[in-house]
C-alpha cells in the first residue's frame, strides 16, 4: 500500500514540473488561421498557414519560435498535464473507494451499499465528481498562443 501511495505522489509531482523541450525555429512566418470543420455530428479544427493545411506539431513549432506565444503554449501543456494527472488521481480514488464498498458488502447481511460503507461510498462519488471537474476543465491557452503569434502581423 505504501508503494502505491509513493508511486502516485511521485507521478503527481513529476506531472507538475515544467517540461523543457527543444523546438526548431520556423523560417517563414505568416498568419495562422483556425477553421472549424463539421463532419456529421463531429467537429475538427483545421489550422492553415498561407491557405495550406498544417499539422498541430507544425503550429506548435512556429508558436515556440516566438517568445510570447511560447509562454502561452507552455502554460497550455502544463494545464493539460495537470488536468490529466488530477483526473487520474480522482479516478483512482473512486476505484479504490468502490473496492472498499465491494469488500464491505461481502461481509454478509442485506442492505444498501451506502448503509454498509458510507465513507467508502461517499469517497467514490467525490472521486468521480473530481475526475469530471478535472477532465472537463477548459484550456484556452492554445488559442491565446495563436493570438499572441498573430499579433505580430
């Protein structure tokens, strides 16, 4: 049990550290445009430079070449990593608490799960709500990075 807690804490602190990566500088600069494409009930974002579609990694390379947009892009990656880590921790709490509910239900006797293990049941619901909050968090830093990049033109 101690090893699982130590591994979980190590993963949480590792996810909160800022990432350092080397990016190539883009030579030709021009405006980045984002277009929303609908395909049935699904939507996608298409990024274009000079009217040609480009991948998200190309956009990130160009954003990292300009300092104000690079700061926003790093914040985007940090918030995304923290949201994923928080969601995973809350989901793990929910699974662990549900395991406690199942174990206490197997100790015999009729009754609802909440009446047999109110603490475990409450923890599992809190974990699931926390997971929904973390994973549903909106991250607008990528759009802000594109705005900072386009402000030069």
